[in-house]
């Protein structure tokens, strides 16, 4: 059976051959789209700069907008959310999803190099710890084998409580218990 190529404007489907001219055209189009994705508007750069200035903490989209307004810059809410989503996809920002009606929070972490490990994020203090663990490979294999799902460790984020925050909480609970005993 000969290859059947169907073309409709930007849509190009090839029925059989992965090395066909059609498939190569699709790959070229994907590269062009990837280049477009990297393009940033001035507003996107301003949002990124704002997050970078406050990279020591998590901020909401509203806080980001307030920061920009304080500098005399008006950026629409939709633009802010789209820029935050894009930065999250690019691994330049970590996002803590909305919890209990509060807005999602974002923190600038910079560009990750390809193949870099996932992250551990403390929900108390916001500390970000690189996830470098020799057990991660086995965990990824388990998820693939048992759940038929391939993990991308560069996008892996675990949320929890760091050692210092746990110790602080335990100390506070100990003090509270002593005060109740009196």
C-alpha cells in the first residue's frame, strides 16, 4: 500500500512512513512552533522580572500585578496568568496549586538545565531543595510498570515540610503541651 498523504493548510498527516516528506514537514513545523514559544513580549519579560525580584518567596498572580502597578506598569490579569503558566511550563517557576480557596502561588527558580532533578518544596517556608535521590529511578520504573505512566523527573515536584520547619513545629507543639500541663 502506498503512503497516503493528506494536507489541509497547516495540518499534515502521513498514513504510514515515519521518514516521509510529510513527517519531515511536521517536524519542521514543530521546530518553528518551539521557536515561537520561546518568543517573549515586553509584558512577559516584565512579569518574569517581577518574579525574579521576589524569588525569595512565593507570590500570587494578584501580588505580581500589584508589584507591577507599584512600578507604574499595567498588565492585564489574563496576560499575567498566561505568562505564569508559560514560565511554569518552562520550569522557570514553581507553582503551588490553589488550596482552600486561596490563589495559586508562584516562585521564580530560574532556568533548569535539561536532565536536572525534580524539586522538594516546603509549604511552610518556601524552601526549594533539589531532588537528587538514587531511589527516584526505581520509583519511576514502578510508576511506569504498575501504572503505565512515564515520569519526567525534571518536572517532578513534591510538596511537604522541610527539616527546619518540622523541628520548629515540634518545638512549638512541645511548648504548647507544657503550657497546657500548667
